[in-house]
C-alpha cells in the first residue's frame, strides 16, 4: 500500500509541470505594436489579435482581406513537450498559413517559430503584457 501512495505522489509531481506550463501560455502577449490573447478555443488554445497598429491592420487587409482585430493568428495550439507547443500560424499580410512551434523562453517570453513550405522560416518573440 505504501508503494501505491509513493507511485501516486510521483505521478502527481510528474504531471504538475505540464499542467502549469499550459496554463502559463494563456494570457496577453505583445510583439511590437501587436497584442494577442492566448486562451481556450474549443479543445485547444488559440491566439486572437486584441491590438494592432494601423499599419498592421492595413497590411492584413491588403494581403488577405482579413480584419485583423479579433482574428485568430495562432490556432490549434497543442503541447509537444515541456515548455513547447505546436500550432498553426496565420500570416494575414501574406494570406499564408504556416506550421509553427511555440517555445517558452522564460515565464514572460515566447519564441514563435513558423515555416512555410518547410523552407521559408521566421521566429518572432512575444513578451507577456501585464
């Protein structure tokens, strides 16, 4: 019986960081003049634009016809390891979808990496707001 409780305690400790890291991804993030909120969207997480400069809104409108405010620019965020997630990234200014990864660079910084055609890749950094 003692072994059972030790195993159960070990499992609880092992699972705690995964739950905590997913929770730490949720919130408001800023990259330059754009801000997104990452939160629940169905069975996964997504990032919606809540603030963008006039220039960014114009580029998105011209590139894809997307009204940037409220648009999902990061979708289907799923955990892929400790402090890392897979996601679909939408580049509204180019009307392109990319496969991406999100990596925690600390409690208040994310590195979002996306690739189109597995050749054209870019990494941006997002800082927690508030």
